C-alpha cells in the first residue's frame, strides 16, 4: 500500500512541475517581442527546410500553426511540401502531407491528407484543419489507413528540452494519437 501511495505522490509532483513549467513558458511566449518571435520562427523553418531528413521525406505529418497559441509558424514548411515536386523514378511526384483534424472533445484526432491550403477550414476554436471530405466529396486519406510509412512528423509543443523531449499544452491530443 505504501508503494501505491508513494507512486501517486510522485505522479502528483510531476503533474505539478509540468503545470508550473507550462505557466512559466506561456508567460515568456506572451512577453516575447513579435519581431524576435518572427525571426526565430523563420530560423526554425529554414533549419527544417534545409535539413537532409526533411528533403528526403516523401510522406509527412505536420501541424497547422496557430498564432493565438504562439506555436512556431509552419506556413513556409507547408507551402514547400505542397508546392514542390520531387523526382521519383521517371517522373515527378508531390510529397504527401497529412495534417491533424480533431474529431471530438475526447482528444480523438486523425491525420488527413491535403493537397492545398485551400483544403483547410477553421474549426470551433479557429484552428485550421482539413474537412473530412475533399472538394469532390471523397473521403480524405487518413494516414492510419495508408500502406506506406510516414517519413517525418512535425509536432507542436509548448517547450522542448535539449534532448528533444516535448512538453505539450496539456490537451492530450498528441499523447492520445501517438
């Protein structure tokens, strides 16, 4: 019984540390100079776009950034994915992009294929996401129904440490999905 109580106490302490860290990071992001933030967003996007791991990826999952949440801007990355053709075999093919669509308030999310930013609509929280069907009324391809593996996943996060560990916003969407 003492072990269970000790484990519960340890978990409570971890949750409290995460809550305090989230609060601190949110305040820092809110206080950040918009010009500095824009410069950092551009630097991050350029690092991604110039990386070998991005250039070699054919099937990607990425989030649509939301400025109200102070997420790193992904517009340049998404534009690159959707606009550029890659050489494959004897022809040219476009990289495949899957973006999140939240289905309900229980943190259920799907990653659906889009071919243009015009496929995106604002949800009830003003976050852009794909409609479940394309302009022709066909169901969008869900990455989970695909037979091919995803090469790269770009995740939003409130904070990351130098080892790449992620602190989310506490909504549980990413945690539930992955």
